[in-house]
C-alpha cells in the first residue's frame, strides 16, 4: 500500500468495510499488526473508542459510526484528487474495487475480469460479492454490478449483458410424475425451490403475460440463496425452479431441464456496470469500461462456465 498522511484514516475505513482487522489488512496490503496499531494510535489521539473488539468480531461503536460517516466522503475526495493529478501518466494502477452479487461475479469472471487481469497485471482486482445493495461511493467502490432495474437512478450504467429471462423449469422425470403446469395457478399444486432474498424473505415468483402480472407464493420444499444451488436442487428432482437462463443454457439444450409457462416469462434488462458520474474516473475504471465496450459483452450471451 502506498503510504500517505491519510494511512490511519484509510485503515479505519477498511476495517469498517470488512468488520475485520485481517480483512482490512488483506485489502490494504498491510500486516494485521500494522492495521491494529494504526487503529489503536488514532483512537489514542482522538481519545475515543472507534471499534468494539471481541475474539470473533469487530464492529463500529456509535462514535465510530459517526466518525466514519464524516471522514469517508472527505477521504474519497482527497483520493480522487490524487488520482486526477496523476491521470496524465495514463497508466491504470491501484486496486479496482467492484461490488457485485456472487452470481454476477461468477458469470463475468471469464469473459471480463480474466481478460482485464491479463492486460493490467499491475492492478489488483477486489470483487466484493453480496446480495444487498450498498452505497458504492460511501463504501469506496469504483463501480457496482446489478441488474438494470436495481441500478440507482443517479448512476451511469454500462450494459454488461443482453436482456435476460427467468424461466420456470423442472426435470422431465419430475414433470412425468407431477404433471406439466399449463397456467401459473397450476404451480400451486407443485413443490418449488425457493430463493432467500438479502432482506431475509423468500422471493415471490414474478410472472407476466401481456397486461397480466402475477406474484406467486408457492409451496416451498427447499430454500436456498444462490442460483447455482437452486439449479442443482431442481436437477435432483426436488421441485420446480425459477432460474435465470444464464445458468441453465446447457441443461435446456440437452433436455435435462424443461421450461414451462414460457409465455409468462418475459425478458427484462440484464446486468449493468454502474458508477458515479460526479467523481473523477480513475484510469483503472476507464480501462474496465473500455474493455467492456471492446468485448461487446452486451451483444454476446453469458453462460455459467463452472462444472455441473
């Protein structure tokens, strides 16, 4: 990590993001001891405790939370000014920090981030995967990745994929035993594989045909929180699933999974890379955006490249 007079503040923000001294040390390229010492030194000078520590967790105190909320925007501006001053060199550098759902990180690892890593070996790529939405500016991310409908309105969005559909699917064996749904109401007679959302609730299947829009609360046999795991449960014949077609292209082609109620499954906006237009754009992010356009990811189908 490049040392500046802001090191202690950078450390505090990293610990707050990670809720971990070790995680902050890995992010900043420092030792855990150095991170702990920097926090302790700042607390001693401020004469306040910023973090509550235990053997298992690290969390901001109320005072620490207020302190972080005040310093984060100021430090971001200082870092942005430094990047802008050095932009004339034209060489991408530093750490590219991206916030994305885990499924999107998997899908984009080979077509995008592998190529980026090959072209810019001096840049560290830090992808933080989580389902919940975060304020990417306040949390110090260069950019975020979400479905088009989830991108905040004040952000600039770059298409990363084609439009996509969620499909109702099951195995041929399951449908032979339990029957093929002909209308969404028929799903009420079936067992489904549910998806746990970041807020803790179970996703209600959203089906649409023309002007008719339905949200389905179905009998749930198994609840999971990641699309690949839901796919595996459906392949095992445990129930009907509602799965992004990105993850089941090969299974649809081979006939291992059969789509049903297809007219009720319209397309919607795909993945977007988004970032703030109110801040100076570092060269590392500009390089990523240029690569997205070069690869024409929005014109090519994404696919899950992991082994089944």
